[in-house]
C-alpha cells in the first residue's frame, strides 16, 4: 500500500474559535489503538466537549473527545471517551503548563487530522471570551458579509 502524503482533516472544534481567543497553536501526536484509527479514517469523531489536561508527571492528555467504536470491530474495540495521551516535546509541555496556570488560560483541542498517515491533534493555548466579546465577533462577521454582498451587487450593476 502506498504511503499517504499531505494532510486530511478529520474533525474540527468550531465552537472553540467562538468561545475562546486563540493565543498559540501546537501540533501534537496522539497515542491511539487500531480500532480508533479505523474509526477516524471513517471520519467519525467529535471534539465538542474535549479538553487537554497535564498531570503531575508532565504528560498531556486529551480528555472528553468522542471517537465512536469501530463498526466492524470485535470484542477488543476501544472505549469511545477514554483519555488519550498527547505527544509533545518536554519543553513544549513545560511551557504550556506554565502558561495555562495563568488566570483565564486553558488548553483546548482545535482539530484532528491525518498528516502523512499519522493522526495529529492541533491544540491551542486560549483565553475564554466574555459574552460581549462573542457578540462583537458575530457582529463583525455579519458586517463583513454585508459589505461583500453590497460590493458584489454594485459590481454586477456596473457591467
């Protein structure tokens, strides 16, 4: 079988960009079982309730991510919401743990994707947005959309 190249998006946490202001991005590997990878190849996963934690031993874990059981799996199928270890360099983990201890910061998963045949997780250091910040961001998006719509209409009339 030929080796895969490039990236293929599996799942994205759309709510994360709405609820958090993203400060820093990191790419982390994931420790998975065979049936989890097969389930991800089918595009079945959810990061809606997922978060990242760092334990006392300095290991990062992806918790709350839902990777459903592989449909053609047998009795040795995986647990859908188990903790999954994230693979980063030690200096990155230390840096993230120090920054996440600051008030208002947390580490969240942004997306899962295949990169050259391996599953990677994009995680980010983020600060929670206040309610008025969320409304302001939505208002700005609507204004941009409206401006593009007006420009498109004017360009059509000019022809």
